[in-house]
């Protein structure tokens, strides 16, 4: 793909008046070359059961085509019509909080045959009407699909069958794997299976989440199969994945295995929302991209990101452009705003689009015009390049769910503890991001795991013996691994290991522990890390680590009673190294640990990046080993960077750069430099 | 009415022993001349279905009459007997949180015919027994009536019919007005109407609130009609309205349109509770009075206010008397304590009355005796006077509900956002109160709106095109208007306007905006307002205002990127002026803005009040243009005031005052001065 | 009992592998001489209805017996099998929050006959299989039994019958006692009785709690009767009571009357959990012991306490041993850890036992070995001694529940207000604890109440006239009493008294009040107490006390308006004294008040303890008047104590002590000194 798709979600159905021609005119001026339509408006297309009307869509297709704007068609199944919920109330999911009421989107039971029957019919009718239209370049199936906490009777019956298969029909094996003797929770006949929403058994609870995630993969796979019956070879199937939502895209999703689910798609799409104004850092753009890109080892689509959005997010001058290039630098080849115009009624009235409610050009729209022009000018160049990461950050939905049950601070299922996994994931990711260490994000069960020189495991809590043994082997054969506290504690059924902790990797890290305590009044003491008074602070969790004789202790605890125990260790194991961080340290201390370990492993001979946040550098390489460098300034103050390559060319100005030349980046600026291979 | 009614709610039924004679003796010593009875004790009057016993009431009537104490009879319909809920469980309302359980008051469905049938019977039986008794001066229908969030099946059916009428039977018109294409929420057959409690459509949600408020008006109108069949011409019908409750009377009610509902009454009654001790400011007494008085352009009743109440409210010496005269100064002609005696069981045991649980005189009771004597002595004088306001603060239930859906800070429906409208309403009101600018409070759809010289509109968010055009005309013809941010944004269906904001009033204010942002790190910069370092702070909301050429900019933003936009503007439009405050400013800054605008409009030639809180001045005028001045000191420290009228007489001491004489107000004092007209 | 039982809960059923022999070997090395088994694993014993399998238990009994370890058998009724809940869903309780779902323990309806039928069968089957085994020394019936907020239909029917009996079948008497005329809540036919979970009547609500507590006593009495059919004379029946849970054992239980319920047992058992590490104070160990010991005036069992437990509780070196001797010093004769090994699955994976998940010896286990050896060596000596308290702290479940309805700060039923009673109880208890004043804790309705020289009543809110008159008589006859604010306010039905407050005890305390207010900006002023600037602070509650002429005022209020009222008073009444603390004072001020009052009463001639926390002293006396002294240092720093007895012997070292010798206590140390009687 040598093009950059640039566009927006477009809802002609929502607009209070006809203005398709005005919209297209403004889109063309902005360099918009695609729109996404149709994924939210089932009830407009089928206002009464079996009565179809795709006129709003067909007119858009014709007019867009005339004006050279491509269209992505979304299947409109994430929001039900009222008539369907009224006729078959069972299509509304029953969750752990009770039966859903119609109104909000994404409240249906995606396993219910009545829903599936009507969903299939609207998909087929929409595609029959639109798929062969020359404007249509691809299809988005459903939108931000999750399992919506379905605990419906059907899902529970299916879950029991899933467990029967998992345990070869033996309740005895399940009782043992899950420890169900505890509190008299044994199940000795499948008929006795209790309601899953009441369980207090973490193993059973996590198995249900795993099952629920498989429903998402199955549902999207089912849609993909339907779409394949209509699409031609040049048209793609994508989906708009979202991320753990903490008022913005915060971390990985409890509800979706992005890696497994991406396998049913041609191309991965994501939506990415992030803090802006003085809070813009680029970290969310980067981590979501580092995950999306890896799902299929290819460029990805940003099907939704913010234009004006909320009052806290309306971009400062320059930010919208900087964000656009940040996505591209991470490997995005499509950038879509949610959404073209602001909405005049209902729920998301204050989630503003490129146009305000007055539907006229405005400063944010004008900046989009600049982006469109730059994309058009430089697409052929930048799309030649791709990322090569030496380091991977390893994630796991199972571990995320497990930490929900057994958090490292706060109380189980408290607001404080929800998806706490992502807090440490973000600490571990963001610190690398700010050090300009480029990484891939990959799932622990991915077959491609061991292709990296270094693997970093935050909270690798719950994982099988086999996988841990493979990780040990990877290290023995020259790999480098960094583990956080609580890693390797439990097996894949969340049964805690009965050997010394941290389980099987104790061998590689050359250390073990029996006790873990609260860090109240404990500091770190390190002779090698040069930690400041702020950096010796630890919180929430500490393991009392006993190192083996030859294991290097990077930090010990400074405490009245625990001073004899290690906090952070580093060990040579075979040809590789294994490091263990046995407590919750600050991001600043983590940077010191990373720096120390990287200098002693990957960067023993190479040069480690010296620029740090707010200057962010991204690097692409093409098949001829030419390099494309992106320099970003994520701050309101100008920054300078010294150019260290032999020579290059600034893409926007065309200016030639010599080695050691100092480049000035304005506030919220981006510069792209092409470095020709000298080979 | 040349009398001041002074009394209390009296619950003989609640008392643990017979002591009617002792109570009446103590009442008479306190100057109490009326009691309100009967509104809470349906189950005492009808202990079993159809078995009536009004003996407790009849004895009270006889004894009160003998002792010259008048009685207000309350219809006892706000608290159901247990037997009724047991027999017909459907009388308990179903709300958005589910089905109510019997126990608490005000949990019934006021639209349910079983409730209405029994309610009518107890009203008729009570009135048949009591209405013609010579002690009875009037009737209170129900008590603090609201719609109790009823979402019962019957109410929902009726709501659909209400919308059918509103939209002339066209779902298409409704879909367009409410924007129901969004998230597939269209309704293309009335039979498909979904459960209203699930809606995420703000327009539909607000329409339902409007409908629910109409149920209150209808219910009280229905009761008034019943009562009219029993009362004679000298007897009045009143109701006890309450206010948005934030542990005290905080703002206007989401659930009741006080103006529309007051139309079914002869006289408006309210209950008023407020902070006390060091927190007593008089602001709540003032705003509730400025609203109640205007509902029917006549004096009103304070049917409930606090005596001892809670530990935080037990008045300091002097405060009870000060509060009493504050009510009278605002136009109250009846002052009733809730309640005579403290209650020995149940829920409100710690909401204490005039008497403590020992039922003996105490310091608070003794202060009531002083009030009773003063009321008796000065009633004929003070009741001759009434308020004349030049300024009105304009309110709207629709806007309050709209801001609940789209708050200016915090998240929709979060605790933080609930009735946030009232926070700004109180900022805008209380600042005027503390400046001693006397105002009326009036609803935006009231026909009397344009009789004022100045209108102030906090958060006039959702209002029809027609009304805005009338406001423009009012300004053009010489009126003065001040609007807050977010005004005029949406039409009466909460559809955001598609023109430049702030919609139709842009013309009058001479400015518009397209973007609004978060004020993080933004200050005000003003050359005309002389703002201190505290006063340049803004919070929550700011609109990036672009003034027209001739529009005066009172303040701009001080910000790295938004400094070119205006924050507060002032514009001559025709014969009048329109001012716009485009961000959330501090009360202290608001006072500076008010002062600036008032000096340039109403007080260009008149003298603006110079005394400020804690000295509060209220003014009444009689038909002969004599003036009555109330001076209050809302503080623990003595205050002095310079008397500026040509001459007057202190009502309590009889002392004559000369111009420029300095009056000393003790802590928590009140002085009343009669200024005879010199005309 | 001349032995100290030392052991743990042991769940062979939970272990992931067979290791009974390894466990027993480690137990013996630790000096463990008993285990508690079987109370949690009904579904293991009866995996399908009527199919019993006690093999896991029987093997444990055999092996323990062979190795000289005794066994306590628990009846396994607090956690239901899944098959039972599936077959008879009604066994799951309906609470005020709705119907329970199966999963968590203690969610059943302990009044439901289907539950009772199956519970009886499993108890009988288990006991038939095990009771006569020579290893079995006793039985624990159920575990931490409460009423689980049951509001099931059956319980409500029974409650109505309970009230019928209480009020001699007269709804009229009930209406009067409970004040049900209020808000039309009268009940004039028993058939009309409304659902109790909806009531807003505090009297009715408290009566229901009282009834619910009686269900616990009845349920355990029923189990005890069953067990008696199987046990022999040397075997005991105990129960494991727990305490108000605020992440640890915080106060008395709303749900259980420990005194009444203990009457069905042979020996009282309790579980005791408490903060540890730097937060360890011993206060929870002490208060729970001072209550448990008094229930039956005999030693008690600590059936559960923490070993490692949570990361915040893993003991510092020395703490586990100190805790063990603290329990013994309070009168415990059995000390059991919860639990032997950590659990590898489910809910309490992070509630660690003596062994970590690796099931190997560790530092905490090693300290347990020391304890086992010391217990074995000194049991015969220390068990000869028992406590003699001159002072009792008086508690009441009814008052606790009453204060839930009418808290002294915060809002009714808010999180803040929940069991607020215990906050003051702990202030009043902990201050005595830190002064080394040894006390008993006793219920206000206990016949043994008046055997003490001094009674201290925190929040004696709701109590009958008769009991108050007896308290007056106790004082008149030479007793000393200290009452907190809000005491004696209401009768046993929570009807507030109609006399001057504090009700009937006004006579003894020589003071009364009519008003109570918020202490905002109020300080104490005292001429006799020597209060510091911190100690004059008061909060939450203050009563405006009017002392009689001869009553000593220990402190007045310092306030602009309330300075004429007393805050703390002291009065001679007959042969005794009565003191009243009319506001919420700080613990530091409370210590000054206690010291003043104790010096003027009990310690007029005796020596008051001079050592204070962190040095804690406990004292036992045997039948020959020999004394056993325990000295504890609850801190990380060494402490010194001067020995004041004529002579003694250090139990651990055997060293002889002379009077005035200085003893050094290491951090977290305990020393036990035997002082032979010189009589």
C-alpha cells in the first residue's frame, strides 16, 4: 500500500439537513480520500422488520465515487433497532448486573440466535445493495466488539460444554485444576453447575473470561465469513478494535484477545483516543500502534481518532498534525477521524468532530487540510518504510484477568483494582517509549515470541509450565528477559505453583522467594543504579528475594527487618540473561534499571538512544536499508536535537542535513528525515 | 392580608402521651396563631380500609378554635397506609431503579388509579369531617409533591400518547426532532417504543422529564378540584413546594415546575431549610422567597422551616429571630416551623422541633416567643409593603435537565454532575444577593418575562427559536441581558443549533464561537474589570469567543494558544445591551462583571447599593410610595450602616433616624426602618 | 485445663497433592498438638446428594492420632454444596439487596427447612463417622455464623409472630412503642405487615435486627443439641465467633450477641485478625480476649488468627511469638493459625498460612517452632493464672444497631456511619488498654454487670428504664460509672425519653441537657484536666449540659455562644460517683479524663499503673494469690520497665528479679514474670 488513506466516519443519517454536496466539497479541500459509513444505523436501513431502505447509503456511495472518495462499509450490528428488542426481549444480554434494558448500544447477547438471525439478514441485505459499488474499498465488520459481560443462560450452557471439552468430561479433573473443594464449591455432576456470575473461584472466573473472549473471535469470524460471500479480491475486511477505556485508550482489553481475533481479518483496525492539550504525550498513539502493527505484522488502520472531541481534547495549533504523523510513524496507513461533523442530538453531542455543530470550517478543520496535503505529497515515500523492533513487551489477557482477581494493591474488584494490570503494563511500556527504545507488543502465547533479542514481561502471572520452560530455553540460548514481580506465580488455570517462587523461571533468574510483604517504610538500596531519593521509593508490593550465589543484586531493601533480601536481580543463564524486578518501583527508577540492563545486553556494542521525552524519535527501514526518521516534540517549548546519521533530507522543507547538525523542533512539531542507505 | 401567621406543623398523633392542653398553652405564650395538621397521618385516619377515625384531628380543631389558633388542614396523600400497599402492590411506583418497596413516604405511583381512588376517598372523608370547622382557614394539598421518578407501565403508555400529540402522530417528526437515527434508536412504529428508563437519547430523556413534571401539576390540580367542593370563599388552597435538596434547599427542582404548578393554588407555600450557626447567610431564605413571591405576584407562605432541626442547625441566640424577619422581608406572610415538638421514634428523630424531646420550654422556644410578640406588634405595618424588582434572574426546568445530560464539568449523571445547573444558578443569584441587588426569579417561558429592566440568564441552554428571537427584540427595544456560557446552544428538543453559537442571540451579543475547551492553565485578562489574582481564575468551561468589530471585550483569555479569543463581551444592540460570559468565573469576578455592567446600564444615573454582605438590605414599597427597609447582619461581629434616606423610624425601638446617621447592628441582628414618602 | 493447645486449621482437601506425612512431620517439629478440620468442605464429604465420603477426614484422624496430634471436628454447614443450591434455590437467602446467588459462602437462609434438613444429615453423617475417634477432642459447630441479612419470606413471617408475642398480640401497643403513626406507617392488622427491608422506622428496624440475632443463637443451639447426641463427656462444643470486620477484627458484631450465643457452647472460640508490622499494637488481641473470656467467665479458644496472611500482615521477626503470648495473657488456652498451608486456588490465595505455597519451612514457620516449644515448656505454669478486672466496659448490640440508625456523625446508613458505635467503643477501650487498666467487656443486660467497681458505658443509647434505674442504684450503693454522650437517650424500643436528657441517669450524674449542637469552632476549657492544644479539640457531637449546683464541671465549652454550658461532669451520688462526657473528645483527652476519675475513685489509695503503651502489662492471679506478669513491648525500639513487685522470676531465662530492677524489653518482645505470693 503506497497510499495514506485519510478520512472520517460520516453519518449522513444523523445530519439535521441535507448537505452531502457541501460536505464533499469541504472533504475534498481537506484532502480526505475515504469515508467510513453505515456501521451505526441499522434502524435507518431497516426501520421496520424486513423493510429495507439503503437510499441514504447509496446516494453517499454515488456522490463519493463521483468525487474520488473511497468508502468503507460497516456492518451495522453493534446497535439494535428498537423493534427487534421489543419483539424478542431475549436479544438483550443478561449480565452479572442483571438484564439489560434497550437504549444503549452494545447491550445485546452476541450468542443469541434471534440476534444472529436478524444480524445476518441486515448484513446480507446491506452488502447485496452496496458491496459491488465501485466506491467501496472494504468492509468493517461490527464495531468495538466485546462480549458485553454476557452471562445469559445460553452462554452459560455453552461454557459448561467448553469446560467438559477442556477437562475431557471429567469434573474431577476440573475440581482439581480449579481447587473447587475450597468453600464447598465442588462440582461432581455437570448438571449441578452453579451460575457463573456468583463464583468466588478465581480459576473458574478466569476460565469464563477466556471463554467469553472466544465468543468475540467467533462472532467476528462468523461476520467475516458472511462478508466474504460479497466482497471482491481488492476489497478488505477490517474491524475497529478498541482498548481498555479509562476516559481514553489506556491499555489492553480484558474483553478481547486482539491477536487471536485479528486472525479473522485482512487488516487490523483500531480506535485510539488520548489526552490532549498540555497532556498530549504520544504514548497512547505509540502503544496502540506497537500492538496493532504486530497483530498481523503489517500496517494497520486507525479507523477512529479524535478531531475536536471533548473540551479537554480540542487540539492546540499543531497538535492535530503531530498526532497524524505519529500514527503514520507507528505504521498506520489509514487515519480516520471520529467523526466528520459534530452530532446535534443524543448521547455524544459533546464528542465533537472535525466540524463543529455549525458545520463550517474552523481552526481544527483547517489544520486537517494541511495534513491532507502533506499525506498526499509524502505518502509514496513514507509508506515504503516499516519498523524493526529488537525488544518486545509481552502481554496476556489471562494475566490481566488474573490480576483483577488478585491485584497487587487495593481490594479485589474494587474500582481501584480494575484492570490494574494495565497500570504496570503502561509503566513498563511508557518508560521505554520515553527512552526512545522502540518495541513490539506481543501476546505471550504467540508463536513469534522468541524472534526478539529481549523480552519484557510485566505481571506474567498466570502461564503454563510449558511456556515458562520455553522462556527458560530462550534465555539459555542467548535471549534476554526482564520479569516484573508476581511473574510465573500460577499456572494457566491460576493454580499457584507449589515450587519455590517465581516458579519455573527461578532457575533462569537465579533467585527465589517465600514471603512477600507490604513496602511500608521500605526503600531501595542500590550500589549500581545511582538512584535518587525519589527513585528509592517503592509501593504496593515487595517480594523478599533470596538470590543464588552468583546472581547479581542490583538493589536490596532498606528496612529495619528485611534488609537482607534482594529487590532487583540480574543473572547470566546460559548464553542469555534474566532480570527480575521484585517490587513496584517508580517509572524513574525503572528507567535506571532499563538503562543498566540494556547497556549490559543489547547495547553493549551499539549506541543506545540519548534523546528522551519530550523528544520522541521513530525509525523505519525499507527493503534497501534506507532509513526514515521521525522527530517529534511533545511539548509547548521548542527543543533541539543533534542529527547523528551521516546525512539526510528533511521531508517537509527538502533541506539537506549534515551529521551533527542541530535541528530545532517547534512546539508540537514533527520533522521527517530521509536517510539514504550508504550500503 | 394584614396579618402575619406564625405557627408550626403539629402532630398530635406522633406524641407519646396526651398533652394537647400543655401544647396549646405553650403555643399561646409563643404568639403562635396557626398550626398545620393532618398531612402525614393517613393510616391514623383510616387504620383499616374504609374505617375512618378523625377524632385526633377533630379534638385539635375544637381546642385550637377555643384558644384562637387557626388551623391549616393538609390532605394526607404523600404517605400511604401499609394496608393499601399490601392489597394493591401496584400503587408503589416502578422507577428507573426498579420497583419501590413500602416503608418510605413518597414512593407511590401518583398516576395509578388504585392510588387515586383511595386518595380521593380519604381526602373527601377528611374534608367532609373538617372543612366547615370554624378553626380551618385553609388547605394544603399533598406535601412536597414530585413525580418520584415514576417509570411505571401506565406512565410510559401515557408518555407515548403525549409524544404522539406533540409530533402530530408522526414518528418521523419525532425521529428528526430527537435525532433518533443515532445508534439505531429510531422508532418507526409507536408500538416499538422502548422502555424510557434505558434511553441514552438526551432529547427523549428530557421530554420524559417534562412529561413527568406535568404529572405533578395534574395531580395537584386534581386535588385542588376536589378541595374546592368543600371549602368556602375565605379558605385558601396552598401547597408546600420544596427545592433541590443538597442537605438543604439548594436550588430549583428538577421534578416540579413551580410556576406552572402554582397556577392551581390560591397561594404558594414553600419549605425552606438552610445552613445555620456560623454558616447562616440568608441566601437560601432570599432565593426561595424571590421565586415563591413571583409565582403568583403576591405574598407567600413558608409552611416549613427549621427550629432546632439538626445539630448543625440549632440556631445561635438571635438567629431564629433574624431568620423570621428575613422571610417576612422577602414577602412571606406565614412562617411555620417544622415542627412543634421533636419526634420520639422513627426516621426524623434528630430533626428537632421548637421543643426538644422533653417537651419543655428551652432557649430556642424562648426566642420564638419574642418573634411571636414582634410579629403581633408590627404585622399591620410590615404587611403593607411589597417588593419591586428591576432585575430578574431567569430559570428553566428544561435547561436544568438538559445540563444533567450535558454537564459543564464532570461526567454525565455522575454524582458530581447532578443538577449542576443549580451551582451556576446559585453563583449568579448569590452574588447579586451579596451586592444587595434585589431580584425576582422567573421562568423563561413566563409571559411576564419582559417587564424587567434587566434579565440575567444562567445556562439558558435549551430554548426555542421563538423565545430567543423575543429576547433579541426585548434587548433591541431597550432591555439589558446577561447570558452565561452554554446559553442558547440547543432548541427546545435539545437539538443543538446548526448556526454559529450562541445561536440566535449571537446577533444581540455581537459575538460567536465555534470551539470550546478546557480552561486548564488559562487565566482571564481584563483591562476594564480590575481583577485580582484570585479573580482571574476560571474553571470547567471556556468558549473561544470571536467578537464582532464593535463589541466591547471585557476580558480575554490569558493562555499560550487561546489568547486571541474573548472571554466576556458587552454589546449595544438597538436601544439595549447584551453581555455574554463565555466561561465559568469565580463569584468574586462575577461581582466585578455585574458591577461594571450595572453601572453602565441600570445604575447609570441611580445610586447602586454600596453595602454588601454580611450586611443585607431588603426594601419594600407601599401604594403611597412609603418605604420599609430591613437591615440584617449575617455575622457574629457587629456591623455599622450609614442611613442614607432623608429620615425614618426604627420599628422596634421607635427611635427616629436622620440622614447619614450610623446604625449599629449587633451580631445576627435585624433592624426595620420605616421611611415615610416625602411626596 | 493445664495445657496450651497450639495448632492450625488444616485442609487436606485443598492441597494439590498428597502430603499428609510431610505436613505432620513439620507440625510436630513446630510443637503443634491439635488441628481443626472439616468445617469448610461439605461438598467433598457429600459430593452428590446422599453419597457420603469421609475418607479424607478419617485418614487425617488416624494419622494425627498416631502422631499425638488432637483434632477438632468442624460441622461443615457454613458453605453449601452446589448441588443443594441447584436443586433447592430457596436455600439461598433473600436479603435487603435481593436474592443471593450461589458461589460465596454464608449466603444461605439459616431458617430455611430445606437447608436445615440437609445440614442435619451431613452433621449426623460426619459425627457418626468421626465423633468416637480417639483423636477427636471436641467439635466446632458451624463457623463465624451470622444471619446473613436474611429477609426471606419465612423469616419475615416469623418476625411478625415474634412481635405478636412481644406486644401481646396488640398492634396498638406496637404502634405506640414504635411510633408507627409517623409517615402513615401504622399497622392495624397483622396481615398488613409490610416488607421489613423497606422500613424507615428505626424502632422496627432495630427490633428486626434483634430478632435476626436470635436466629443465630437458635441455629447454633440447634446444632449443639445434635452434636450432644454424638460426643462423649470429655469432648467440648465450641464455635468460632468473629468480630465487626473492617479489614480486621474491629469491634463488636452487629449480627451476633456473643454473650447470649455463647450460652449454647462449652467453651467460647473466636477468630482474631489485626494489623501487623509497624501497625501491631495488641489492642485487638486484648479487646477480643477481654470479651471472649467474660462470655463464660473462663479461658477461651483463639480458633483462628493470622500466620503470614496478607502482605501487610506478614509478621516482623518476633511478632508472631509476641502475639501468641498476648493471646495467652488475655486468657486464651488454644491458639490456632488460619491456616497451616497457603491455598493454591480460589478466593483466599493471598491469605497465607504458616507455610507459603511452596509448602516448605520458612521464617514464619520457624518462629512458630519457638512458640510451640515455649508453650510446651510453660503451659502448666501459665494456665494456673486468671484475670481479675475491677473495671468493666459495657457493650450492647442494641445500642450498636441504634447508632447505625442515628449516628453521631455522617449520614444514616452511609459508609461513614456503619457501625460507628465501634469507633467510640474502641476509643474508650483502647485508651484504657494503653493506660494498662485491665478491664472486662460485658453486655449491659448481663446479670453479672454490677460485680465491678467501675462501669464504663460508651454510647449506652437504647436501654430500658428498669436497667437505668438499676444502674442508678449501683452508683448509689458505691459503684462508679462513666457515661459517654448520647447515653440513656432512648428506651429499649428506641423511643426517645420524654424527660430531661440524659434520661433517668440525669439523677445520678447531676446534670441535664435540652440542646445538642455541632462542635464547629468549639474547644474544651478545663481547669482540672490540664489539656494541651490538641486535647481541647472536639468533634462530631456536643451536648449543652446544665450541671446541678453540686456537680463538678471537669470541662466547659469554649465557644462564642455556648460557653455557659458544661462538657464533662463528675458527681457524687450516694456512695458512688457518676461521670458524664457530653461530647466526642480525643483519645488523648479521654486519657486525661480517665486518669482524673480513676485517681479520685478506684486509685484513691491504690497505685495506678504508670507504664503506658508501647509497654503493655497483663496480670494473672492464681488461687494462692501468686501473680503472673506479662510485659510486652509493642514497638521496634527497646523499652525498659522497672519491676515494682517484691521479687519474681523471669519465666524464659529462669533469672531471679529483685524489686526496682530494670528490665529491658527488646523490640516486639515479651517477658513473663512469676511473683510468688508472700501471704
